[in-house]
């Protein structure tokens, strides 16, 4: 073929490649298809036109795609550095309206708390609690008004405060899902507490001492709470103002931005907890040193979250901003033949759950109802004597001492494990319907599958039913193995013993993948469980007592039974979420370990080749 004819036949394709390569948003599939054609043309030109300019042109075109892929490839450390220097400041600048709103709401609420305390001396007891106020007054009389920061060991206090602050911040963020209103309520609540707390010391003539003690850690801690509120408002704004996106797509975009902002302030909470545990207790430190330290913390917050984002927006960012591609709202399907990361699996779990939500909600309703009936039916004690509930961080349920000596404590984990097995069986059946290949390995007797699910589910139920810190450790370090074991035994013709060996074969070096997925899903589940402790459920029962005339004793029994049902219902939904996650993880690990789909594709290489959609020989 003459060179001019060769160029005439292919110039449109080469120009299209240049347009795709130079576009802001590049379609990977389109780019891959065109790149294959470019390299084919390059090979042809090297053979027939080795000394012509067309070869040089095509060689440069092929190199451009290679360099565009690898020139900005970063190490893990480089990507982490880029997040702090580029991505987080960009997100902060784009959410600057939400940051201002969160700060103004906090400032106004703080003033309201202080003013309310000034107008009503009893207001501080309502906000801080009578016991805390009495303890602080006793410390003031003893000559050490800040003794509350010295009651525990430095390390234990640092860890406890950090965990509590992270929980409060995460709850503030998550409540933003209620159209940003929940995040605003949490900002107001925390600000009023701070305002009342600070004014309480002003009334006692201890402004300067309290200011230097409280704000030595509070500068970072309160700033992070305000930022968490801004992240919650950012997330909820996607629901309130979807713009040209669908409401779900807008929420997906805003939620991703909010999560990244929350990730950015986690180190601040850790640092604030360290300061409160180790430095705040040093009240004998000279005032000038404490004041300078507070100013340094304030300068850091103003620099990084106020000035630096504006500066970066003005001078430009190093990394090109690429908006996350959103999946279509309808007809989403799971491709179980490819490998997903833990983050992708986390998202796909909700794609799967949304498709089958009504089924799983009904299943959880049945299993939690059965559990609640068995719990109270097999005990001679009244519900309010058997369990009691109170609002607080993970204080939903507290067993009475006499319950610990009964057989009920052994029976309940077995029952819960049996119900876990039932739930895992139905989740597995739904997952199998997503399988697009005719893999006979995944087909077996449904009775055998159910029995295996029940046995492993019971094992998992006993694991989490120990109800102590050992149970928590076992859950995080062994839970991922048990959940994957459940999937292996469900989907392959193996005994329980051989299934364990197969599980470790699939895990290989992927144990940390499973641990990461388990942690992500568990944190989300714990957050939703924490919503039961926020007063939402208690407000519902208070409203019910206003609308329906029950005696106080009857209302107490209804409340205990209802809250038990709600807790178990959430636990079973969370378990369904975990099973779905590891069912999807099974397919990714199988592809990583054995690559059945890749081998199938390799066999097809060379069987069919196409040029512009037309099959060629």
C-alpha cells in the first residue's frame, strides 16, 4: 500500500485518538481501543515506511498515551502527600460556604449557651448535669478547679477522649444525611455546652485559668467539630440542592467530598486527645507558655483551613481534578468476574442491597421478631427487670446480674447464630443470581447449603455473643475469615473442614483486604447503631406516651421490648451487609488467586478480531 493511501485511510482514526487523549475526561475503554489500533498502525509503518515521517508521527502518538499514564504515577506516600497539599485544600475551598455556615452557627449557639447560663443559674446543671457541676464546685473549693483533667492516667484519658471525640464528630457528620439538619443540630448542641461550660467558670471568677486550661486542647478539638459539621452540611446539601444531577447522584458526590474532609480531620482529633491527656493537666505551666501554645494551634487552623485553600485556589493545583464517575441510577449490575478493591466492594454492597432491600428488610423483621419473642418468652422476669436502656455512647443495653447466671445467656447466642445462618443463606442465594457464568462448581443441594450456613452462622453468633473485649478482638481478627469461610462452603462442594483450608488458600496475601472491608462495614454499622443512642428513638417513645394513655409501668415494658427489637433488627441488617460484602469479596479473591475469567478470556484471544466492528479472518 502506498504511504499516501495508508495515511488517507487512517487519518480520521488518528485525529479521533488525539481528541480523546486531549480531552478533560477520558473514556478508558475508548482510549484502550484506539491505542490498540495506533500500535497496530505503528507496527505496519515500521515495516513498510521505516524512514518516513508517518512512522515518527505514530511513534510520538503512541508515546503520548504511555507518558500520560506513567508520568504522574505516584507512590503511596506521594498520593498521601498530595491529599494533604492539594486535594483537601481544594475540597475545603469548594465547601467554604458550608465552613462559614458551620462556624457562624457554632458561634451563635455558643453565645446563646453563655447568655442562657447568665440569665438562669440553673441552666448549667441542665446542660452539664447536676453531678458534674457539684464535682466541679468541690474542685473549686479544694483549690484545684481544673482537677477534672487529672482524674485518670494520661494514656487512658488520651485514648478515651480521642475515641469519644471521633465518635461525636462522625455522628455529627453522619446526621448530615438528614438534609444537613442533623449536622446543624449537633453543632448547636455542642456549642451550647461549650458556652455554658465556659460561662460557668466566668461566674466563679475563674475566666483566665479556665480559658488557658480548656482551650489549650479545645482550639483544635472545637475547630475539628466545626469542620465535621461543615462536612455533614456538605453531604446533606447534595440532597437539598441536587442541581442538574438526580438526587441520588448529587448525594453520592457530596457524600464522597464529606468523607474526604472527615478523613482529613482525624489526625487533628488524635492530636487534640493527646494534648488533653498529657498537657491540659499541667495547670502549673506558666500562663504565657499556655497562651502561646493556644495561639500556635489557632494559627495552624486559620492557616491550613482558611488561608491555604484560598492561596491554592489562586495559584492552582498540582494534580488535575478528576470528578468521580457516577454509576447510572437504574439497571446497575454486579460483574462478579473482575477484581474490586475494598473501597469498590464497599460501594457495591449498597448497589446489591438497594436491589434487594425489601427482601432483606422483611427477613430482618422476621428474625428480629423471633429473637425478641424468645428472649422474653423464656424468662420469668418482666422485660424491664431483664434489661434496661439508657442514652449514651454504646450504652443501649445493660444486662442485670441475675441474668448472667441463667441458661438464657448460652441460649441467646445460639439462637442468634442460627438466625445469622438463615440470613446468610438467603443473601447467598441472591448473590448467586448475579452470577453470569454457568459454573457448575457453584451449584449444589440447597439443603446442604442451608445446613452449612446454619453451622457457620452459629459459630459466628457464639463469637460475637461473648459480650466482652475478647469478643471484639476475635470479631475483627477472625470475623473476616469466618465470613469468607461461610461463602466458600456455600458456593463450593467442600466440607466444613476442607472449606477452612480453601478459605486460607483464597486469602493468601489478601487477609488485609478482608480486614479493611470488615472495618469499613463495621464502622458504618456501629454508626447507625449509635443513632439509637442520640435520642431519636427516645423521642419517638416520648411522643407515643403523649398520644396513647398508658401507665408508666406499662410504658416501661413497651419501651424495653421495642428497643430490644430495634437493636436486634439493626444487628441483623448489619450482618446482612457484612455477608453481602464478603460474598462479593469471594469472587474477587477467586479471580486474584485462580483467575478463571482471565483464563477464559485468554483462550478466546485470536479467535475473533474486528476492525471497526466488522469481523475479519
